[in-house]
C-alpha cells in the first residue's frame, strides 16, 4: 500500500488501468497517422483525429530522465540515463489498483 493518493480512473483512462490490472501496458494509437499517444486523450495531438485504438505494447523503453515514473529494485548508483527498462506491475490493491513501475531490463 502507499500513502500517495490512488489513481481515480475516468471513462477515458479506464482501459489503461484495466490493462495494468491484467499486467499489460495498453496505450492509444491514432488510426489515421499511427502516432502513439500517452497519456489517454480524446484526439490525436498530431493530426487531431478522434479515431484512436487501444493497443498492447511491451512497455519496455529507455530511461531518458529521472522524472515521471518510479524505478524499483535498483540501487541509486545503478540508475543511468540511456539504460534499458522494463515494466513492473505493482498490485498495490490486488484486483483493484495496479501501478506501473519500472526496473532495469537485464
Ligand atoms: Zn493522428
């Protein structure tokens, strides 16, 4: 459990939170220009299309900065910009709320 406020899903963000509960990372993709969209929105920020589809992605990536996520199972001196990371699904309220964390991809 955490002392931080828990996310409050809205109709727009519910698919993202439901995917995390199933230990998947789902984000929106624009059907017209194929732009990947995160955070969930009503329209594509590139071409303004309202035709968006939720798709499952690996969630893996590269650490670009030290903001906007929580890194787990790492010592401070292991964290490097440019390191490969993978998702960790933190079931803080099992069956109800799962948060997306990241750790090193080894
Ligand atoms: Zn678009």
